[in-house]
C-alpha cells in the first residue's frame, strides 16, 4: 500500500492504570508516509497523527467492551503484546482509504506530465 518505504513513523507507548483499575496502554503515532495518488499514481505525502488507548480485559469479557468507545481498543489481557504490531495496525488504520493530491495538485492536471514538459523541445531547437 505504501508507495515507498521511506516514510517515517514515530510512536510512543505509555502503560498506565485506568481509573477503573484496568491496565492500559496509551499509543501515540505521528509521521509522514508516501502513498500512491488514486488519480495520477504519483507519490503523495500523507501526515499521520493518531492516538489510541488499548485497554486490557480478560478474554472472557472482551465482548462486553468491544465498540464501546471509538478511540479505545480492548485486548485480551492473556495475550502477549507486540508493540510494533500495535503501531503498525494503528498506522494502517489512520491511512486515508483513497489518498489523492489536493485539488489541482496532480501532475496530470496541467494536461502534460512533468516528464513530458521536461522532454519537450525548446523553441530555439526548432530552427
Ligand atoms: Zn495526484
């Protein structure tokens, strides 16, 4: 899905106890990645910024909590946590479904691609 692997994502994980006593992790990511524009297929930069709370509950009670809060995920407390997998998942979730350049920002919008403009002969060459 990523147009190039040069995007960087910074993340921060912080464990804490919620007011209700449940163990939780505050996950914060931000960064910039390159995606393929859905109109012209050229790379388009996309800024990521997302926060999520991950709350650990017994697997048997997971169904009671799911979809309760938008920015909170509930995970079974019995499962080992893979921090990078959490970051990865959150990054993917925060990507736009169909990335595009801003209006008029596509290289095809001018009628000529950047490549064609650069290769077009200068007028002086025509004499
Ligand atoms: Zn575009």
